[in-house]
C-alpha cells in the first residue's frame, strides 16, 4: 500500500493509535511490536473498538477488510509522519541535549502558546516512535510545532531529524548522559550535533547559548540566534529569578542550571513576537511535574524531588545548587546513575567525593553502583534496605534532595517521608 494512499485514509480524521487500551473512533491503528508484545494480534480488536483501519506486518492477522498488510509497521508509521510533515506550512522547532530537554520543551510551549496554536511532544515521547506520533498529532491548523528528540546512540538524532525536518533547532547541553551507548563524552557531542548537521545541510537556523563553547564551535557554519541580550540572571534561592528587558520574572524552577532553559524559551518567544508580558506570565505560571525538580512540603520536611532521571552532569549541577540554597538542615538521597558503561565506577565515585566535601546533615546513597564506592558509610545496596533505614530513623525538619535515574524509582520514598 502506497504511503499516499495511507495518508488519504489518515487525513480523514488525523488520528493515529498504537494501543488498543486507548483507541479513538475512526483512528488508524498501527500494530507495533515490542519485546513483550505483538500489536498485530490486537488489530482485529482495534477495529472492534472503533478504529477505522489497522496496519499489520504479519499476513496471518490480515483477516478483516479494514486491516491492511504492510512490509513493516514501524517504518510505515515513520514514513507517514514524514509525509504529513511535508504538508506543513508552519515552522517546526526541534530540540535535543543531555539534560533539560523536556523542561525546555515545556517552557517553549508555554511561551509560544500564549500567541499561537502549538503542538508539542507529550511528556518525553521523544524516540523513534514518539517523534512520529508527535508529528501525526499535529493538525494542519497548528501554527508552530515543538518536537523533543532523545537518543542514546550515534545516528539516532540524524534519523529523527530526517523525519521531522525542523526549521529551527536547539541543543540544551552536552553532558555525561548515555555514555555507554554513545561511547564517551566525545560520542555524546558527535551524536547530539547531528541536529546541527541537519540544520547546516538544509540551511535552517539554530538557537544557541553563546556561553557554551561547544555550541558556538559546532554552529560556525549555521545561521544562529543567540540568547537575547535583554535577559539577565538575578538569583536562585531556591527558584530561578531573572529579568527580561528589566522586567523581573520569578519562576517556579529550582537550580541555576534551569536559567538556560528559561532563557531559550524567552529568546524563542521574542523571536516569534510574543510580548514580554506574555512571556513573563508563561514562565511564572509554569510548574514542573512528573518528578522533575518538584518541591513538596510534608508535615515535617521539604522535599526537592528530582527523581525522573540522572547522569553525572545533572547530578553535579543539582548538588551544587542544593549546597548553595539557604536552608539549615539539608539531606541528600541519591540513587544510581545508569547507562554509564565503563565510566560507571569512576563517575559514581566522583559524585560521592563531591558530596563528602559538602556540608549536608545527612547523605544516603542507594543502588549497586554507589554501593561499590568508597569513603562513605550511608550506602544501601537496595532500595528496600534504604527504606528500612528511613523507617527506623525518620527524617524531620530537613530539606531533602532526592535524585536518581528513572530505573531507581526514588519517588517511592514519598510514601514514608512525613
């Protein structure tokens, strides 16, 4: 079946589903496969639940007049997304980076949506499936699209860029994330810079932070828009405060590392003629969710929950910020950082050494990687052992930073910290 014919079916409702638990009426169902499931086996059920058509890549499941056989369902979904993207008359902004992608994407969306009808990546659906689904969620009356792109190997950003064909790009930073897949820090820089390669080749534009020497060097041959010079950092205690054209903006984001995320959202807003007052309102009304730098006040404690993800760069930034805030009793609870490969032991030890030089009331490290480090006594090999310790010796009157990789699920601690 030609992609033009599939697009003709898609354009009737502009609805695509991949999960029979959430089928919408008259959508197109794409039977994706995973390590523990085969979407082909649910194609007939999708039709029964209201999908107009289904696409499978195993002939045995092509047993209904509304079910079509294609060579590869995932590739068909990706090709359909790119075909749809080529129909757009509105700009696409793509962003990637080691840290802060999702927060930055949400800030940009908050600012631009003050003036435009925007469509942005939902959550962190930023991979080879999420990017196509984001594009296919854009209707033709969308005015600006915002696409987050994630990767943990070389050539992934290049591939995602070829699907979404951005008009503008931004890389948040180049940090120590997914070192195992990228093959070290240089591999991270090379992999993330694939976005710059696309922009250069297609004569598009990059937003850049001129304080980042790597961004400046990698965009020498690209048209660039630097952070607006009317922006100025004021303070962080614990929330970031800044000025835009001498107008004060008080954000709900902790950590100086979030200043750049706010700055690029303001810069992009100004480029697209969003007023300063609308930018201020958007930034001040944005509150992080989903375990990303959330501040939670309990009966006896204040918690900074930053447990969505962690790598050496973001862990160091969070700790340095936490040390600087003006609180008397500070506790850190840190979980393992994943996907560091051969650098894991060194990077975990460096975090332990950093913490040992900070003046924290209590420090707890949990996970098999931290458990191998030296120079600390508060080591817990498993989450259950840490939980047991905190139940025996509850924390009270503390400001607590909780940070670790997604797989550690440290947000579970909220159930026992009063």
